C-alpha cells in the first residue's frame, strides 16, 4: 500500500489510493508547506477495526517518519496528519514523499519482548530509563510480522517528537518509536501458531551478545486479541504479572522494569 505526496514550499497536493486486506481503496490528497506551515492529510478506510502502521519515506526510500505504529483504528474512513517533521523533530526538506499504510491485523496476537540494555541501572526502578525498550511483533498478513520498537526514555528526542498515549485516566509517554528490520515468521497450527524471530543484538541496544557471566533484565509475553484481531482481550508476560491491563491505552503502553526477570549468560 503506497501513497505519494509532494512536500512543497508553496501549497501543492497529490492523490491516489491505499489498499490492503483490511483497507478499502480510498482517494487521498495532501497539502504541506515544507514542514513549516500547513499539513498533509493521509486518508484511508477500514472495512473492519485494525491495528495500523504508517511509515513515511523520502524519494530514496529512506524512512523519515513513523507516523502511526500499530495503533487501533475503527472501521470506516480514517485520517492521519503528517506535519512535515521527521522522527527527530526536524523539518523535512521540500520534495516527494511516499507513505505506506500497513494493516497489522490477521489473527489476534502480538509477541512482545522488553529488556534493559543498561546493566548498571537500578533493578528496582519503577519507571524506564535510557536503554529500556519494548519490541512488539504483529502479523503482516503474509506469514511474516511487523516489528515495532518502543524506546521509552531517550534524552536526545525533543519534547515535540515524543509520543503520547492517552485515555481519560492519564497519559503515558514513549520518546521514540521505530521499525527495526527483524526477520520474523508466523505459522498457523491446529491449536494456535508458531512464532520465530531472528533479533539482532543491535536491535536490543547491545553492541554484541553479552559475555558469559553477565546478566540482563528482560521479559517476554503475548498479547491476545479477539477473533477479529481488533481488540486486546488478554496480556500475558512471563515475569510481570501486573501487566494485565486491557482497554486502557496508557496502561497497556507502560512498562515496569522492576518486575522484569533476570537473564543469565
């Protein structure tokens, strides 16, 4: 599913369609003024609720913005605003950009891996510190998976580039969200599914595999959805037994590093 838009110093627009197994074709257009004023509106439609990811790339194919990352959208016509800034909060240069709308639907599950890359951080900390991450894998509809990485604390990220997850009871913040290139496969079985992923150590914030005798804190779990894959009904982690909240976005996003277990190498 691809859509192109021109980001100009003066007003301009583009049009096209987006398609997927859960996305209906819908015309799209954009008006953006070089990341300084105006905005590009990305329009698409869902024939059923789905978890949607939208990535924005420049003309060379370099990803400049992860606009939406595995976020639930309801059935019907949907719209997202591209404000002309990249993930670091810098204005995008004028030019032609392409966005890809990915439906993370399918059967309802997400595999999650969360760990601390800083072995010296206080193991009893109630909130994340730099190096604490979560990686979620969601079906891509083609026997593979989309990886979404949440870096909860990154001092280099400007305030305006942080991601807010809100509900009537509060807000949770994630400093950086991206899509690392990770090979993953999902195979349906008679009683469920088999999932495998080849995660580079670099994607986990490690320069190399920890040496013998070192310890890292981490957790792994599964997020189960309903039959349509559109609503979370259960979250199950190996160590963090408090991570059971569903139907509250900030509660589901938050991590509790103090509840993670130890991995001994």
